[in-house]
C-alpha cells in the first residue's frame, strides 16, 4: 500500500467517545478486541494519539477500576469482611454508649443502672447479654486472627532474603512470634462492660411476746436499742398491713435468714414463748448490718445471731468440731450450723435466752440491678475503632502479595524457582532444620526415598505441641485446684453446686478474704475485680490461637500430601484461571467453623465461671446505703466443671487428630518455606504449571546415568516414587 493510500482517522473533539468497562481480573482473557489489533496500519497513528490526549484519562480510569477489582477478591475479601464485622460491632458499641449516656449515672464510676428489680430477671438479662457479647467477641477474634495471619505472612522477597541467609520462614500458619500483636484486649474488657449487682438488706431483729402482734403496749426502758434500729412503733404498725409480713415456722425462718445476701426479706419479729410478766411485749432489739458482717474471711460472720444461743447436743457439737462454750470459731460456723439447727432442733431454737415459737418476716420487693459501665464501654469503643482501622488498612492499603496459603507459595516457586533449594527435592522440614547450612551449602547429595509412616502430629513442631498440650494441662490443673477450693467454701453452707447454677451471684460463691471485696475505694474494688474476672479470658485467647496454629499446621500438611495422590489445581488466596479459592485462610471450613464455635462456647463458660459481682447494701428502711459495699468476683463451680471438661476434650481431640496417618513418600514440608521450595523445581519447559492441575512425583525422563531421579510438583506426567530409590535435583548430582 502506497503512502497516498494511508488510512485517515477523524477523531471527535474531546477525545474518543467509548464506554469504559472494568478491567478484567488478572489472568483472565478479554473478549473485547483491541482497536490496534484490527489493522496493523493504524497502530502507529493510534499510538501517537494515545500518547497525548487520551493516555492520561485512560490511566486514571484503569487505576480506579483495578483498585476496586483488587480490593474485592482474594484474601482481601476476607479482610474486608472482618473489617465490616468490626465496624458493625463499633456501631453497636457507640449506640450502646449513647443510650447509656441518656440514663442517669448511679455512681462516680460512670455506672448506669439499666434495670432494677427481680433478681431472676437480672440473671436472665445477664445470661443473654454475655452470650451475645461472647458470640460477637469470638467473631472479632477470628477476624483478628485472619488479619494477623495476613500481616505476618511473608512475601516472596522476604522468603528469598531468608533463604540466602540459610534461614526459612513460616507459610500458611500464624507465627508464634507474632502472637503478641493479636488484639485480645477487646475480649478482655468486653465481658465487664455489663454486670449484675445483687442487693442485700440490713434488718432489725425484734424479740416480742404474742401481745406485740396484737398492738399491746411496750416499753423500751431497759432495752438497748442499737444505732440504726427502727422505732418499734413502725414495726408494730407494719404488722397490721396485710401482706407486709409473713408468718414462718422456726425451720423456715432460720432458712430464710441464714444467708448473708438477703434480697427479698428485711426486718424479722421473733415471737417468744417467754412467760415473763406482761409488763412489756417488747423483749429485745438487735440490728444486723451487712457491711459490718463482711470483711476478711477470718472475721466474716453473717447471720451469726441465729447461732449465738444454741445448746447443741454433745454428739452434734463433736461432729462439727465445736467443743467449747458459744461454739465460736474464727470462721463463720453458722454456715454449717444453721442448716442443722433448722433440720434437727428448730423446736429448741432460742435467741438471747428467749425461746422462739415462730417469726414474722417482712417481705420486700427485690432490688437487684443490671448496670452498664460507661468508662469500660468507652475503652471498648476506642479498641474497636483501632481494630477497624487496622483491618481496613490490611484490606485496602497493603499492595504486596503475601504468601498466605501453601498454594500461594507453590505458585510462586513454580513460576520462579528458588536456586537455594535446587537439588533437595526430598528434603522435609525436619531435614531443613537439621541441616542449618542448607542455604549456603551447594552440595547436592542424592537421598533415598523412605516410605516411613508418619502421623499428623509429625507435621507440627515439638515446641508447638509442648506449648499447646502443656498450656491445656496447666490450665486444667490450676482450674481443678480452684474448683476444689470453691467446693470447699460452698461445702460450709447448705447449698450445692447445682443450686448455685451458672454465672449467678450467690452469697455462698463470692471471693472474700484477700483484700478484694471490701478494702480500697469503690474504683479500686471494681478495677481489681475486673482484672481478676477477665484474666482467664486472656489466657484462653492465647491457648485458642495456639490450638488454631496447631490445627492449621496439620491440615496444611494434609493438603500438601494430597498432591502426591491426585492431580489438582492450586488453592490460592487470589485465584486465576482454573485455580481454586481459599478456605478460611489455611483451615478448611469443616475445621474453622467448629473452632469458632468452641472458642465462643469456652469464652462464654469462662464468663460464667468467674465474673464481676457487686453487692449493694440497703438499710432496714429500704434506703440505699452503699451501691458497692462489696465489689468482688463471683464464681460458679458448675461452670468451672464444664470448663475443665471442655479443656480436657480439646486436649484429647487435638491429640487424637494427631494420630492420623500420612501415606506415601512425599516429604512433609509443613509450613517450612525451604521444604516447600525444594519440591517446586519443574523441568524448564513447564512454564505455566501453576495455572494447571499439578501433581507431585518423579518427573519422567529425569533420571541421570547414575539412576537418580528428580521429584517435583509439576503439570507434566509423573510417576510414583519408589521405596529405596535415590532422588535429587535434575542437575549437580553426586552419588
């Protein structure tokens, strides 16, 4: 074609008018033809035009679309979902904080009362709130683990630099040295953002004759009325109000008041059968104050008045270890004594030498409360916001391509082989660890194939096994010791671990006697209790991540060994062509989802095993004395038993899983980057192996004159390795 026949293109003013389409995913072929491919004659003119006015516009749009495309596929999708979950949690926390801000603060700690009333309702609220908190916290912990593993995953550049120094990196599993970056603090704080407060009532004990109930005259002369006691006239008037007082026989009366936390009863009138002259119907007045009865365990003596004047039979006294007058000991003997009095000698009950016929007990509405702690919720919001920021950074801002799964590493090493591991095709992780100079020593000795059966446990380092099993065993031992102490404390009362239940604040199951419950300011008591109650949460988060890493190592090796027996495409974090998408990072869903469920269940059980317990004290007239007379930790032996059983099942489960067998002669690479690299040296012509189904085995036609073959993951045809045969790299072989 001559010069005069050159094709002339008339471009409209303002540039080319065309529809902009999103860029295809990397590796995908576009079905739309390129204008420059239509006729080679226009290529030069069009290039000159595109290099001027159209090029900047095209580059800007392409960058925008490629960025959006990159952010919504591959491992970034998981990171983005994690950040959305964290963002949803942040919105909930902000809404809760705003709602709490509209309610009146009930203490200087920023504690807001959400509900006050029936203790059973408070318990139900606490159960569901903590269940929701632990479900959300578990999802956030899973998201944190996901992003942490993405951040800790090495790039190919990192791996190459390490291999040149004779070192290797972990691929596909969270590294132990990175666990310090896991934000466990949110779960640590979250369980104390809401807590229940038990209410107990101070009360007066009036010993009267029957005539007092009928409005008979009384005289306080000669009767010591303690400070804080009510005017007997108020009590006498209250007895005339229907439903205000309930008549109880001696046994029932003792059981009703033989509790240090009395939330539904107040003043008690003991009706005596004393036959003294009817000069006055009022015989004795005594005041009981919860705040004065609580202290270090050595001084703790609630409802001791019940047992002050009991003449026990000698055999019962000896059985209880009480062989002296008054049956007083440094501990609260009445814990054990009151149930025996009620069940065996209630008809002989005397108080201050006055024999008791029955009692009239004042019934009052319960004033238990459920509260939210605004400062703790605020700290949770700050931590949550930081977590959202980090997750969004991982999802949107990281531009490198980390080797997150073992498939990512195989793809990278197949596309660009690693010269430092050439000739080591049968090297396992154990071989790499033993030969500390493998990256520096360029001798390539053939290795004999050994079909020794290996267990799944061999895919995990001894250090990781020791850490997981040792942590679980230590936790079981410590918790078992604490359970023994808890049962011993509860054994001093008439209650059982079944009646105490899960997560209930109970007078028989609160920590006392080690400067936690009553000493210090209100703030100090609450903070100390929060730290104690949530320490197990942080410990289990550490153990959970260790177990997650152990399971990941075993399933990673199972996927690796699968390349020996079947040809399949790679499972990578950013699939292209026929490649497969990832699981939940390296763990398959059948393992990842149960792990999340178990983690959430364990965190919930821990929150029910030991928890923040606050006891508010009300006067004998119903006025609030102190919203935090006791700020301590409650415990539930039943929940502790479930925790021990769950830890035992976890330990047995991971050990049993480790007993499964690997088959074949493919060396176990584990998460070792060097061992993975050593198995990825295909023949030179196998350029696109990573995009095709691949298999590990003996590459055909790779045997040298000495009978030494070469093994690799490849898209080419392979043969099975043979027991006793020698294999090494295709070149530089010494025999």
